[in-house]
C-alpha cells in the first residue's frame, strides 16, 4: 500500500521539477494517477527524469545509471525506506554511491538526486 505522504511527494516533485519522462514501477494505481494529473508526461522512455520504485538497491541503480536510463538531473523516489532492516541497509548503500549527490530521508520515502555539479549532501526531514 502506498502512503499518501509518498504519493503527495511524488506528485509535487513531478510538478516542481517539470519532469517529462517518468517511470512508475509496480503500481498501476499511481501510474494512472500521474497520467490523469499530468497530461504531457511520457512513460516507457529510454531516459528517465523521475523514477518511482518500491525496491532499489545499489546494483540495480548502477545498472540503470550505466545503461543511461538515469542521467544528470534524474530523481529517484523510493517508498518505504525504513520498512525493514534490509530496505534501510539498501538505502544507506545508495546514499553512499558516488553518483548520488543529494539524498533526502523523509521517513516514509527517500529521494535521491543525480546532480554532478552539486556537492554531496544528505538531509533528514519529517513530512
């Protein structure tokens, strides 16, 4: 079940950053909501500006990055980063990646940004 706070962050992020190429993994409900809310969003593109996922680990991230699916300026929103010990460890591994420059732990979800021109920073905020 997707948390209302996470869905709110997802919708506000797409709007604020004006993302055009979006990928929503494993949630038809959220994908439909995004399609209904933003008519000019592209799905199933080779390069992704915004990725929403329930599961992300360092090897999956490295593959998506090396394939060029994620690029400078991409954002990844991961639901349930504190759901269990394994997901918390995967989150810690991801924020340690040299390709991730900004990470935001919002408890219900986590956001990762790829921005080569920015100094590596980590934020923890409660939403």
